[in-house]
C-alpha cells in the first residue's frame, strides 16, 4: 500500500514539474523571429495623439500615413528592408508614444511574432507600442 501511494505522489510531482517546465519554455520563448515573407501587409498603430498606417509591399516599397488628432494628414512613400529582427524604412514618418510622424531619412524598428502569430513592428519596446498587422497585401 505504501509503495502504491509513493508511486502516485511521484507521478503527480513529475506531471506538475513537466507542466511547469513547458509553461516556462513558452513564457521565455513568447516571441519568435519573423520570416521575410510574413512582413508584406497593412499595419496600424494608435497612440493618444492619433493613428498611423504602414503598408509594406512584396516588391519592397512602402507607404506610410500619419493622422494626428490635431493636425494635417502626413504621407510618405519609400522602400523597406528586413535584416535579422529589424525593419529599415527609407524615408519614414517616425512615430512612438509622443512622435507624431516627424519626417526622417530612415527609421529602424524591431520586428517580432508573439504567440498570437501576428507580426508586430515595435516602435517603442519600453512602452510596448507597436504597429499591429491588420491585413495582408
């Protein structure tokens, strides 16, 4: 009887430890690297000051549009390049928590794919702000 009880406890402990181990791995690997073919599409970004859209085309051209709540629509066209985990836009309208589409020669943003599977273009890692993919191209 004592051996049977010991085996049940060992089984429970092993099962719990296995589940915790799997959860730990999933949490630590909450994001994966994006593949270049996943990037083309339409993206949206919202902040307290307004919103922005970004279109990445398969031919490596892009369009970006920024709509501040208190200002004129800003638009720019250019090119994009994906290297490693980073997206390079040339030229671009820089956006983040406060930047409302300031024209820049280039912008470099991190790209990741969380467990949800949707590509995100990070404009501010510290504040968890990102363009969210809202459609394909």
